[in-house]
C-alpha cells in the first residue's frame, strides 16, 4: 500500500444502508464500507430502513445522522480517513429533510466531543420522519400542481416530468397542508442528497441541478427553481430551498472542523451530492469513456430502469397536440451543464418475468429452463405479447395481451399487417418466455426513440436478470448495440458483480474536481486496489436486429392498443 496515496470518498445513502467507496488517483477502489441502517440501528424499529403506513412511507432523519458518524468512525479506525482529499456522493432521490432555524445554527456550531445525533436530536428538524421515494400519498397535491401549471404536459415541459406522488414538490405541499404547525417552523429544506452534504460541511448545502429535477418544481431549461410553481406551494419556498442550485461537480464547502477534530480528517473540499440514479449514471459514464462508447444503462430488477443521454431537451413543444409523450423523466445531466439524461421506469420487471416462468414452464422450473425456452429466433412480427401484471407506468396499462399475425385479423397495423388477439400462442409462433423479453426491451426501444433521435453505441446492464444469456442477447439484438456488464478486474478476468455505482460516481466526481491539485501521475498504482470495468458480453445479430427494427412500428401500435383497452376490456391470462 502506498501510505501517502491521496484517496477520494464517495458516499451513497440508500433506503437500507450508507455505503462508502474509497478510490485512488487511478480510479481504483481501495476500500468499501457499509453501514446497515436496519442491523446497526434497531432502536428506530424500521422495516428495511423505513416506516410504512399505507401510502405514507417515511424514514427517521436521526437514523441517517447516526449512520454518517458510524461510517466516519470506521474510516478513522481503518487508517484511511486522514488521507481523504475530497468527498462527494449520492442519496435516494425525492426525499426531503426539514430544518428548523435551531437546527441550522446547531449544524454550524458542532462540538466534536458529542455525536451528530446528540446535537441534532432535540430541535433541529420540523419533522423527524422524512417522506421518501416510496411514498404515494400526494395524489391530491400532484393534480393541483399539474392544474396550476396548465396541465400535465406543461408541467413536464417546465420540470422534465409530469407530477409524481414521490416527487418533492407535492410532498412539500402536503406537509404544509396537513401539518401547518410543523411547516411554520421550517427554515430550510434539503433533499436527502444535499442533507448528507450539509452534515459534512457544517452548513446547509445547496441542492444540485440533477437531483432538483426530481422535485416537480425545478425549471430544467432555465436551470433554476420555477418561481411560479414554488409560489403556488408557498411564497417563501424558493428561499427555503436555497436560491442557488449547483452542478454536481461544484465544490459546496470544506469538511467541517467537527470531522477533522473527531476523526482526524483533513478539511478537504466537499463536492455537491446528487441523486443515486444520476450519480450511478455518471459513474457508468466514466467507465464507458474508457470503453469508447456513449453511456446507456439498463437496470433489471423488481422494476426495470433505463438511463440514457439526450442530445437535446425533448419537451420543447408547448402545443399539447405536438406534445404526445411526456412520460418518463428528463433530468439535467449531473456533470455536463447543457446536457440531459432520460430515465424510464417500468414496474413489471423481474416479478413479471418470474410469473411467466412459473405459469408457462411450471413452478419447479429454473431460470435455465426459462433461458432455454426464450433462446429462439425472434417471434416478431408473427406474434407479440404484453405482460402488465401490476399497473404499468410506460405505458399506462394492466393485463396480459397476446397478438398473432393473421389475414383475418381485425387490428390493422402501420405496415398493413393484420393481427388478432389470442388466448395463447400457437406453438409454431413461439412462447411466453420469448415474448416477454421481446416485449420489455422493444418497449424500451420505443420509449427511447420518443425521447432521442440519435443512435446508442452501447448499453451496460445491471441487476439480477442481467446474468441471463437469453436476456443479454435479446437486448443486444433489439437495440442493435453491444451489451456490457460491470465488474471488477482481476488477474483471471472480470468478476461480474453488483457494483456500488452511486457511491463510485461520487468518488469519481470528487477526484475529477480536485485532480489538478493531486498530480496523480506521480503516484504508483496500488496492488491491493481493484478496478471497476465494463466488459463486452455480447454483440447484436444484424439479421435479428433488422427484424426487430422493421417490426417496431407495428409493436408500438399494438402496445398503444393494449394501453387503450386495458381498463375497459377483459384481458387474457396465461
């Protein structure tokens, strides 16, 4: 180990843990530290790091406060703390923390002899349990915000998204309406990301632009809080949020003397924190730069999420007739001032794939069986299926739909081909295992094209289902690009595993912002450190890609049909 090697710390506060990643000047990971919110703070009695009361989902702010002290104590014990030259990070998006003036003053006068929790637990916060991203209790406030903006499409035009219940603006509006006494004591509001940065610098840190786009009250094109939307909630809201909004590459302060004196750390620069999704995207982008491709990321989990860069802001038409697809989210790019990132979320992810596996192949079937069934030639254009077990976000639909091409079909698609809805696929046309993966990734292709005209050059996939070879190849064939998997470089190759990308993205931002003062070329690489890398795992079959590209317009037509009819027509089950 190079004992004087400068290190850069990236943090990520998720629902269940606080993660720390230390990298060196060569972007190698030197150490990772995890603080489990559930296991290490049982006194808060949370369920997986939060409280659930019907549609209301919150998390205890003081648990997050305690976690920061715990992680820093472990850094000090490891001997790494004194070598940290910069810090940045991320946190779960949309959640909000409500400071009282007493809390702001306590933050500015922290005593290193006492813990953060001891100094902030009495009167620092207007509400002790913060609303988080899982909350869905603000439907009323969402509709009111959209109506005030001039409709859902106009709200998307301003903020990058139609109103969502988990977004911060509706949550603030609900707090003011339902807890007026608490609201009257609010001096400042932090997002969860800027809250962690605030603890580190000993003052209320500015919110970053990318995380601000998850609030429904930030004007994405003007790069400032929307005065009109903020005033609608409360005339003082813009001041309470902090008028200055910064890029995620901006230095927001120096590490508080509290941490220097309590844990022996240098008062190093702290770079703005952002949301976990944009921070992870920035981390992947740094790996893609090495691979020579543009960044696009597909996370395959309980729900599936897609992140990809945009060459221009897509919601520019204020005429609702021209503004037909204000779905998904458009975020300001965390590190590039005049660029944007699209985020698409699909509720029916791995659980829908698992349902198809059990129903079509049997309860005792394995994912190997699923791959074998799905590993066939493209079913489109002869047959297509849509599997919306839960009410889907993109598109808005629920039910299971199957269609087969036939001359007697009553659905005439853009190509002129005719389709009919069927209860089950003919054996000659394929099976549900193949149909669901084609459906899921062709949907991503449709929604990508609705946002971006440029072509992708590569995509990274993460999550449990990303290890499935049939899924890997289907993504490559449908999108027409090579597919990469993230992992750790070893002497034997790449060990593919889930990486701490939001925290890593934070560490990379800290390094990039401060690298000129470090002179990394003079430092040798550390033998015991590891490197995060992307490895190409498959390339598209050009013939298959041509089939999917030609069928995409008909697929979109049938998907829209399923969406239009799902609420009025009985759908078909397996």
